[in-house]
C-alpha cells in the first residue's frame, strides 16, 4: 500500500514539476513583459506544488530527498502525463496545452481535496487556489486567440488538433488509481470527464474553435512511457546535479 | 498585438475599508487582461485585497500651470486642518 501511495504521489508531483519546467522556459521570452511575469508566476506555483508532493513522497520513500526525486531519476522513472512534457512551440500552443490540462487539474484537485489522506487533501486544497487562477489565465487567452484574428484562430485550432490525442490519458484508471480510489485516497479520473467536457465545450464555443474528433490515444506517461521530448527537458533540468553531484546554491 | 495595447493605471486596496492606492500601470488589450496583469505585477507579495484598473486616458489630470490657482489659496487657511483636536487613543487610519 505504501509503495502504491508513493507512486500515486509521484505522479502528481511529476505532473507539476514537468509543466513547471516547461513554463519556466518562457521566462525572458514572453510575448510582453506582463505575460512574461504571468507565465513565470505560473511556473513558480507549479514548482511549489511539486515541492509539496515530493516532500510527502520523500517521507513515504524514507530514503530519497525531494531533490533526489526531482533531479536523480531517469525518463522511465518519471510518471507524469505526456501532455505536460510537450514542447511549448509558441505562445498559442502553450495556451492550448495549458487550458486542456488546467481544466483537468482544477477538477482533479477539487476531487483530491476530499481525500482520506490528510496530506494529499491539504496539498490539494492549497494547490487548488493556484490552479483556479491558471485555468482562468489559459481560458481567457484561448478565447482571445480563438476569437481573435484569422491568423491566431488558425494557429490555436491547429495546436488543438495536435494536442488532443494527449488528453485521453488524463481520465484513464490503472491498478494503482483504482486501488487508491477504493481506499478513498485517490481520485476517480474517469468521473472527471463529464465536467471536463463541459468546460472544454463551453470555452471552445466562446472561442469559436472546433472540438477535435477523438482519434489516436497517446498514453502511458503515468507508467513511465514518454514522448521524445521528456529526455531533453530532463537533460536541461538535471544537468547541474548530474555534472556536480550534491552541488548546493 | 502591440497596436491595440493600452495603458491602464492600477490601484490596490491593501486592506478592506482602506482607500485604493495608485501603484503604477500595466499594458493590456482589454479590461480582463488589465486586471490579470495588475494582479501578476503588483500583488505577488500579498499586497492586496482588491484591485482597480482604469484606462490612463480616462483620467483627467489638473495641469501644473493651474497649480497656483488650485492649491495656493489653502495655504493660509489653518482652520481647514483638524489640528485642534486630540486624537483618541487607538484610532487607526485617520
């Protein structure tokens, strides 16, 4: 049970860390000064959330520190969903990815808040406030870009088509998920789908975008199967600790 | 993007009941974005309980050459200042 809870906690932590690292890539490259700060703030929120979940995972593990968990694991040992490791590509693409994920993440934490596990529940309540804001940010931008110019609309519609395949895995349930859910510790991901669909459909209508058809279903992130993008992200993020073991600020 | 960007003045209320104070400005395309940008730039360190944003061009300012006519006449009107009262102990924000 402890092992499964550890994996479950790492999945949540890894989602936050990897998306946080992606968002940090926007620092100094944002389209405007204000947006640069907004994206960097979101990144810092996510790092903070990751830190909370890694601290708990470290306790459960009893051996590895939160830093070890973040900086000394390889690709196959990361359990984040593939959607968060996708490259930013451009601002519109980042907004589309974040909107699809933020909508899920908001529902996920709303549900995890009721976890029987006190630590997970407290971390979820704290994260939820931040994620509400992330969703507001990505949603408002998606509406502006979709209902903006012909050019911006075409770009975000394309991003939507290419990222859509990575959304299905958010709602999948494997053995660990099922067990955590049965123990009232974890979330029933498939139950989040109805509400997620509602948020997505309403927003896409307002943004004058077309919901892509379900097709190929990219999956496996939570079991350590990743896209080619994660390795590059980890190489950059982990470089310092790998090259100079135990280096401290 | 940049051609539609307007400048908005930002006012933050630090605590319920206090006046909103001018803290600076932000660029934004619309009022929702102005509010969000103000939140990002000016309330990162827990400064506020409420934000106002106002388009800079909607603010009417007095001109510096009107300064004499506007402000000098109050110089010698001591009785307009509540300096003849003693402050009750414990009263704040007066």
